[in-house]
C-alpha cells in the first residue's frame, strides 16, 4: 500500500467578495481521498479560534484521539481502518488493509434546523451563506443540539454555551482563507465559492472512478437533498455510514410548520366547540 500522498492542485478564487464588495456564497470541499490524517487542520483551527485543548488521552482503539466533532473539536479527523475480504488466490492469506481518513466539520446546511429552533437568534446565517453561533447571545438552552442531524452542536461544560465551526468568519470578512484549509498540506480541504467547488468536486469524482475507485461519491453536494445542500460537502470512498455520517440527512424541523398548522386548526376547532356549547347553554 503506497503511503505517498497525492496532492491535488486547483486554481480556486478564495476571495469572499466580488470586485464591488458583494459577499459570495463560500464553503468547504473536503476530498477524503487525499487526506493523510496529519491533523494539521485540527491544530490550525484550535490555534486561530482559541479552541480549548482536548483529545489528550488516546482511547487505545484508534489513532483518532479526538473521537468526534464537539465544542472543543470544530474539525475532527477520523481514522477508519478497513480490511478487504481475503482473496482466494492469495497464498499468504489475510486481506488488503486500507485507511480511510476524513476531516469532518460542521456542514453549514442550506436548510439548517439549528437556526429554526434557536430562541435567542444566537445562531445566524452570515452573508457568506454559512451558519455561526454568536456566543454572546447564546443562553445555553441546548435546543439546537438534538436539532442537528449530524451531531455537530455541542455545549461546553465550563459555560453551558454552544460552540462550533464558524468557517473562520473573521477571516472571510478579510478575504482570507480559513485556517484549516490554509494548513492542509495535500489540499484535502479546499475553500472557495460553492459553484467553483461543486465543479471541481464533480471532476474529481470522475477522475477517481476512471481509476477504479467505483465507490467514490459526493456527500452533501446535492442542492435538493434533505438539508438543501451543504456549504461544507465531501468526497467519500465508501458509504456515508462508514464515516459516521447519516446516509440520507433530513432537516429535523421540516414538518414544523405543518405541525404548527395542525395545532392551530385543532385549537380553532376546540374554540369553536366551546363557543358553540356556550351559545347552546345560553339558549336553554
């Protein structure tokens, strides 16, 4: 198994504003096929955003020391060890080992349930199409935590507030590349305009499939999926479940308006019944 990383280079315009100052829709394309698990993205994210340290104790089950995205791990590099079935003609026995490595992050969904349930407006969509938490507005209610279909939202024990990836909003405002993308040595994490990234991602899938990676597919790139597409989408080499991702994510508040409508109709019907009973009672 080759350990030499493949560095993919694309000319991507990382400016977050047009020439006239109009903000662009920006995001991440994470190509897991060239992730080498170096965790430079995790370190860069922590350093720039002053995220508290964590993942200092290894589980003993994996080289993955952070385990999952959380309030103190806005980027999480997963290590997935796969052993392919034994080949009958293989005299040595055993199977083929491969590592699947993927840097996971908040998806910045186009239809974000966390925005729908936040009662204080702490969660907001920026001019770049991304979703951020305003820590000075968050009251720690936690409604957004179960609302996220990806388990990204997490409360910090020290202050009870929710923290997550901001796609380096402060850097975007200055036309700077997010810290994780800038630090990635193989450009597994690519940052730019969503339209540009979608084009690059589609071309990359075609290239990999032509090389025999028949399971290569995009995750979160479909603008008509259950969350309206993601501003942070991925190229995977296996099923989403292998990476700990839901296969068909759906915005958890999709039936919210219909539920409100049904409740309103029920309340109206109850009011009409009570009013009718009162009128009949007076007539008697």
